[in-house]
C-alpha cells in the first residue's frame, strides 16, 4: 500500500493496512508527519481556541464580568507556545504509532507514472521509483487564494498563514462564513478583537439546524461582532494604516488585518493523475465511491478532505480505514446511520442526525424538546448564560431523529445523541434514565421531558 499524505485519512489507512499484514509506505511532502490536520488545520486551530479561552478568562466572565482576564496582556507568543508543544506531541505520537506497526515513511512528493508505479522525489532532489499494488490519495487541501486578494502575510492572511501572526491585531475582517472562517472569527473575538465577518451567501453553516445557527448569530452580534451576510467583496486594498474591503453594495470596512477563509482546494496538482486515468474537479477534488472510497482507477483510493464534504478529521480517519479494508478484501461493517459534526467556534456547535428543516422536508410528523444550559444546575455553577440542546423525535416511532447543540461542551455532549440515534433509541430513553447531577449532560433529560410532555405517553 502506497499512502500519499499522513493526515487523519492517510494515518488510519496506513495502520489498518499494516494490521492486515501488508507492506506500507507513507509519503508526505512536509518536513514532519501529521499533514494539514496537525500542522495548519484541526489541531492548531483547536489549540489556539483553548489557549485563548484559558488566557482570556472567557469561561469565567459570566461570574466575574466582561473585564475579567487571566492574563492582562496577551501576545502572539503566548498563543504560539502552547501550539508548538501540542504539535510536537502529536507528531511524536504518530511516529511511535508508525514504528509500532512497522509503517515506513519518507518525506517527498509523489508523481504517478502508471497504475502501479510512482516516482518519489525528496527535497534534496533524490528520486526513487516505488511499485505498489494499491494506493491511497490522502493529500488534503490548501486554502483557496483568488488573484484579487492581496495576500502578504503582514496584513492579509489565508487560514494557514494566520498561525504565523506576530502580534494580536487591533481589529480583523474575516471573509468566509464557513467552518474555518467562523471558528477563527469567534476565537479572535474572544480576545476582545473587534471582528467583522463577511459572507457572500445569505446564511452561514447551511448544513446546521437553522434554530442553532440563529442562536449562534445572536450570540456573535450580542458580543459586538459585525456580521455582513449576502455581501459580495468587490475589492481589497492594503495600506500603511490597515486593510480596506469594498463590498458590491457600496459599504467599506477598514481593519488592521484580514483573514480570507472562503474555500479550499485539493492538493493534487503535482500527482500526475492523468497517468492513472483520473481527473479532479475544478477545486482539485477526486470522485470516489461513497461506500468504499475507490476512485475510477480500480487500485487507487482517495479519502479525507481531497474528496470534499464533510472534510472532518473524524470522518477522514474512518474513510481511510474503510478504504484500506476494501483494498485488501476485508468487508467492514456498514457505516453507522449518522455521524456528528463539530464546529469549534466560540461557542461550540455540534450536530448529529437530521435538522428540523430536513425532517419537515421528509414529511415525518415530529416534535422537539429544548433544554437551555442556564436552566441546569451545572450551568449555574459554571456561569453559563447561553447555549441550548435541541432534540427532534418522530411522533410515529418516538425515535430520536436529530440532536443539535450550541454552547459550552457541545462537541463532547453530542455523542450521547449520536449513540441513541444509532441504537434507534426513543424519547423514553431520556425520560426513564438517570443522568449525573449536576452536569450539562442532564440537559438531555430536560429536553427529553420537554418533548415527552408534548408527545404524550404514547
């Protein structure tokens, strides 16, 4: 097995292939293992978020007021110290995992020559021919950089470069209301940086339940963020005093720095995919069978961000494992009915199953239960004034159809809803079971009772 890329998909595919007794070579074009996920994507942004929330005292402001801070003067170096420690640990764990499973790895670029041969070229120019039976393309993505945006790594950054900030900006404009843009916009807002978020569409996070998104937008605006939806960017210019963004509706926005986070493209340009009969789409994404992750070339698979949505580290890992199993004739069990999405904004958003909009469209009669975190004892103890859990149940079967959370700990709490959905649990599970008290998880009991009262005993 030749694995191209050592991010979540590549890592899991390599280890799974090795556990099946196969010879595995992982090639990564970086200087350290881990891929985009470890070095510029998932781990850095989540580490930055945790550092900001800790140093800013964000979680304690419900008790001690908006002026409360753990560290009064937070600088870029404070953010980077924790980041580098975390990245070093992640790389070390991955290296050890490869060693234990006898997975070989080299650093270089891969270029396909034919369906069973590739050329690996290292930074020093050394070139090696590699013969393989199966291959997995798990090269990840890079930020989309349109020519009219004047990227300079000083005032105008993409989502990789923002980690190289040498100082905390006085103000920031974020272009792009997708997951990455929303995460960084709210992280810097938690540092009390004035932030303007610009999104060309009339909504953000269109795959999330609308009630959750509406509450999230309210929380962002309530703390002083400016949200410009349905706003197209006409021009971006930089000067000594900052960055000017001109919108097509005539508005102008001036800020100290700008983050452009509107889309990503697959890292496939140098792979010579035509040699194996593959052609990516306009954003560098590869088409695969959604169940096996096999491309149109029978012995070549693709997984992770390079195949597009959902482009989550968690789903990428599973895609890599399933691809390796299929490649070597092992049939994994069918995928679960649902998997969770986690958005590490401030506050967190997490969702599993159907949104209310999807349930409506299906014609299924349903009822919802709501629990607000401020109504729980744990919420009072933590000083949580915002956030809620929403559960959606079928009136016909009483089964849980969807669970949606905005607020503290959402990405952890969602797994209770995930388990109940995939085990075909009903509203009665929440009513009849006991939850630890006081916990935020108790919100499941509250939301279940809320829905049960409307649904009746059944």
